[in-house]
C-alpha cells in the first residue's frame, strides 16, 4: 500500500470517528477507489459507511432512491451497451449511495468488475449480493465462473451446485457442475507429479476413468478413496486433494456414518491451510449436522420395527435434541462471520424455534425475511413463535404479511390461513376466526381439524 493510500485511509478513519459519513464516502469512493479500483477493503468500507449513514440519518425509500439515482442508472445502462466497464463501476457506485442493497445494480457492478479484471472485488460484490438475496441464481453462477477461472474448482463447484439446487430445470447449470468437476480432476492429477510418476502409463486412463465416473456403491467409494489417499501420501498439504478426498468421504457416508468423521477431519486440515475459507467452515458444520441426521434416521427405522421399545424412542429423542443444539452452536458461529446471509439466519432461527428459544429465533427470522426466497417461511415461523408467546397481535401481523399477495395454490397458503384462524380464535376474535376458517374450508374441507373448529365456534 502506497503512502498516499495510507494517508487517505487514515483520513477516512478519522472522518468515521467523527460520524462524518459524507467525507468518508468521498474519500473512499472518489479517491481511494479511483487509485485502487480492486481494493476490496475500501469497497466493503464504502458499502458499510453508506449503510451507517442511512441508519443515522434515515434511508431513502425505494421511490426516492430511484428518483435520486435515475441519472446514474441511465448512464450505467448506456455504458453497459458500449462495454465501458469503468463507467459501469462508477455509475453503479453512484446509484448504490442511495440504495446499497439494490440487486440489479450490484449484479451490474459485479459483472463490470469481472470484465475489468478486478476479480477480488467481483467476488466480494457477488457474495454481498447473495447475502442480500440467497435465491439469486445469477450471482451464484458468476461466483462459480470467477472461481473456475482462478482454478478454485472446489468453490466453483460449491456455488454451481447451489445454483443448480435453486434452478433444478436449468440443464446448462447442471452440465457446468460436471464440466468443472472434470477440470478439477484433470488439474489435480496434473499437479500431483511425483505420485503420478508412480502410476504406470497403461493404468492412468483406468484410474482417471474411475475418478470421473459416478459413485454408485460403497465399493465404488472405497476404490476412489484409496486412489486419492495414495496421491495424498505423496503431497500431504495439497489442498485440492484434501478437499476432494473429503468430498468422497461424504459420499461414502451415505453407506457408512464413519465417513462423516473422516470428512470432518480432512476439512479441518484444509481449514488449517486456508483459515479464512468460509465454504469449508460451512461444510464442517454441515458435516456434523448431517451425521446426526443419519443417526436419527437409523434409529427411526429401528423404532418402526420395534415400536414398543422405549429405549430406542428415548435415544432418538436425545439425539434430536443434540442435533438442534449442534445446529444452534454451529450456525451461531457462521452467522457471526456472515451476519447478513439470510439462509444462515433462517437455519439458526429454525433450530432455536424448535428448542423453544422464541425471542432469539424471531430476531433471526427478522433478518431472514430480507431474502424473497425465504420470506414466507420466515414470516410463518415468526407468527408461530409469537403465537407460542401468546402475543396474538404480532402473530396476526406476521401471518397476514405472509399471506399478502400469496396465491391459494402456494404450498404454505393453507398452513398460514389455518394459523391465522387459530390466532383469531385464541384472541377471542370469533367473527374473524369464523371468516378465516370458512375461507380455508372453501379450499380444503378436510384440512386438519378446521371443520370441527368451525362447528365449535358457531355453537359457542
């Protein structure tokens, strides 16, 4: 970092201490980032400063932001057509001063940074966008593309798989997952020179074929694991091999729960080599939770065969409680690092809800509703939490908000309508309860006990 940039950062720090947000924004946007456009620290600080300013002085409404940013947006679109990426970056930031969470503008900024070679900034922007809207498939695809170009195949696969999960009918995304996996395998074994030399030429094709083929059995998994372990003995700190072996143990875990322990140890080793890798931290947490889920599933199958066995039932109950505690513990740690990631907030809130820690659950669901893809479910859980707390007015507000604009064919519609009826019934709002349950009966007369509830209300 040059002395000039250091001085500018110092002035920015002093401005922030005095809550002089306008000066801090001026220094970051029009000076530091002019000199160093790929300075992720400055870009993050700029975004955080704009949000602090809005918190302190009031944020513009969406309408006001559009009005103030209309000139920047017009210039941005014109620059996009002409592929003037520096101008796109500048005008995107001009617009984001008024609306720092605007998804289309953030996406335009991320794309422009990619085209300009500002890779670190592009990653930050797309990650920021994804934390705002965890259902935004395009940002995941771009994150996958950036990491693929950098040779970070594990991350590229991770983001591409997330995109495929959100858009399961998109064949291009599914095919891209396979293409990146093939690139990763080829790269891994090109790098592993010393071990590669131990393999006879006539065996190489068979080994690579085995590594690329789909694992369909426990035996397939064991064979692939043995191959990668042999490579890893030669290069014990090869991160790609470590991550690849961990992934194969996770597949092996479908057949044997011990695979989760092996995968966890390898992922922990990977994290020691790359301590800031959030994807690996998330994977370690998921590994612990998935292992408990599998153990619960095994016990539940035993319970079906032996329904009278109280010991099995008690073990299953204790394991479910342990799983919820583990989820809370792991997701709390992850949320501390990524406080704006809606999906993590939702998962933490759900676990807290099931443990009846309603206040903390509500606080997390309030963050999760920022994601359009999680909004309805989060509002439903918030409503249920307020209902448990007997705060009927707030419970009513959540269920009404969730139902607003929701089609009756939506999978959550009947649940929300039924819950709203229960709130009215609990709050002694007899007329509202009757109307709500009647609306539900018009859709599904056999839904839960709605018919009995309605009969009871009418005769009381």
